[in-house]
C-alpha cells in the first residue's frame, strides 16, 4: 500500500505542479519546540547542513521543499554538500584540505565508519565534537528527505496540531481536495495556513520579519556613518543623532529576538557578540555623559562595528539561528544576571582595548604630548574600572549559578578558570596603575595586550579547548580567527614599542 501511495503522489500529483516556490516562506511549521515560518526552518536546516543558504541556484525554502518531496518517491537529486570544519575529520573522511564540505551521499555511505570511530573516542575533544556535528548534519538531511522535518498544521478538536508532511498528505486528504478547482496539494497547504491564521494569528511571522529586515546590517551602516560624522564635523549633534539611531535599531532587533525566543539574548556565541557590541556602545555613551568626552562614543561605535561585522560575515563561527536551550540554560534569572554581567564587562574592557591601541598607533606615527597622553591614559583607566567591577560581579554570580545548577560554587572548569585569569590580569593592571608601579608608557601596551586574555576566555575556551561545562550552545571552529587576532595584536605591540623612544609621562 505504501509503495502504491508513493507512486501515486510521485507521478499523479507532484509531477504536475510547481509546488516548491518562494510563496511557502510564510507557511507556519513546528520545529525545535517553536512555531515559525518555513523560511526560518528551511534556512537554518540548509545552512546547518551545508554552511550556505542555497543549494545550487535554489533558495533554502525551495531546496527544503524539493528535498521533502523525496519522501513521496520524487526522482530528484540536489547537489547537497555537508559542511566539515575540523582538519583531522577531513583526513579521516578523505576530504581535501582545500575543501570545506563533501557530497551528502558520499558521507551517508560512510555513516557506519563514522559511528564506529565515534564509539571508539573517549575524550570529548574538538575532533569528536566535529564528528558528532557531521552525524547531526546527516541526520538533519535524512529527516528532511524522509518527510520528518516539515511539520504541517491541521485542526484537531478545534485546536491547531502538527504532523509531519508524510503523515499530513494522506491519499484520503488529497482525494478529498480533487474537486477544489486547483492542484489538490496546493489547496491543502493553503487551507492549512488559513486555518492556522484563523485560530492562532500571524504572530509567528515576527521571526520572518526579524531575518528579512536585516536590522543589524542597518545598525552597522549607521555606526560607520556615526564615526564619520564625529570625525568630519566639529558639531557633534549629527554624530550623536546617528549614534542614537544605531542604538535604537539594535534595541529593536534585540527586542524582536527576545520576543521570538522568550529568553535573554546571551545563550550562544552569536548572541554574546551581538550583546557585547550594543553593551559597549551603551556603556561608552554613559561614560561620555559623565566624563564629557566624545572619544568614548567613538570607541564604542568602533567596537560596535567590529561586533556587527562578525555577526554579518563570520558565518563559519557564529550561528544566528534561534535554537532551543539546553536544560541548564533555562533558568532565565541566572542566565540574565551572570552571563549578561560578564558580557557587559567584556564590552567595557573592549573599550579600553580600542582606546589603548588607538593611542599606541597615534603615538607611533605622530607623537602625543605628555599632557594629552596622560589624559588618554585616564580615559582608558576609567573603562577598565567599569569592566573590573562588572566582571567581579559576573564571576560571583556565575558561582551562585554553578551552585544552583551543578551543586558546586567553583569547579575549575576552563571557562571559570579563564574568567578568573582575566579578572586577576586586569586587577593587577589597575593596582599597578593606582600605585604607580606601572608607568603610563607601560600601562597602555599592557592594556592592549591584556585583551588577549579576554578573547581567550570568551572565544578560546570554545574554539581551541572546546571542552568543559560551558561548551554548550557554541559553534565549533574559529581557531583561525583567534590566532589571527593574537597575531595582529602582537604585531601592533611590536610596531608601537620596538624602536619607540620612551619618555616619562
């Protein structure tokens, strides 16, 4: 009976219609415990599998739809490739170093040896995690082609329920829609969407607007314009207005994300970068109002631009998808206090990093006078004080959360350890500056270099160590990015320190 049904669908229904179109982007589906537009599910799924949002020339929605029809025997093969990041995993799967993916059918043929390799690995290192990720990508592909990934709404006892497309498109349903004046399958999907909208409304479309509007790109462009206006014009009003616009756009985007996910936006690396950029800009504006110094705002805009550029272009290491939380992250109070405080501390320390590197480069190519140098040092010192206070609170709150979640206040987890290292590094710098143990000309390069410890705690634990209790919710990879950051920072320190005349400040 199943073979007959598959044959019926393949050649009597699907072969006669153009069903998989962009119109399906707004179709409501259930995935990951949330109701969302098909566009979001399709984009997240195709991007997770291949690292791209298209398959050949097809959009994610079109490709997802066509792959789902394979569950009904459609004789269709798309050139889907599976993303593979880790160098050792590439070697194990016989993938060239220059390749970042492999054909899905090739990897499906190797599924047994991949599972055997996974079973033999005891250490939960980056290699094992990447193998697991490959298995998950293959599983996602199989769920799509077997019709299990696409859950379609229907009315059950006056309420909306969902069923996989393979169970929704029964022979009886299709036959009952034969006389509706259009393709019966297309009619059934239009009816399903209309029923959903009538009972539950269109609130789920907020997620489609969030991704389609691309607000963070507009925020990045406005931040760039804000810096330009501050630099070009003596009147700071135009720059201030554009800065407020950038903040407003980011708050709107962040609010939309919170409304969609129902949680604080700090549960994966993408969200921490997003929140740190906005946090740095807000902190810089507050400090600027207190100190009456616009350089803070310029530094905040500069770091905000860097964060937004990472969010826009670093797709290999940051996943913008809104995923369900692991159980330990579902306590919103501790999530909102501990993680938010730590990220804000990193944002404040990032301001000191921007200001210190700026001063080093300025002084290298056009020496800064002693009075101006001391003034700039004081500005950097202010940012560090704010950052250390926030980080101290974040570490303490983290201990309370750890006791609540895991039954111990401190366990020397890599993330905990590196957060403590960052705190001790900056406390030592603060103490040295306050006691005059560290002179001004040494203080600035120390601050610039100290931010490498922040990057190690923030990114390195996940991208290099890839271990510990805090490794959930974060993408693998990114070691090249981190190594590049360290190399550039060290080069700046060498350029600005070697051969530079040291004057007492």
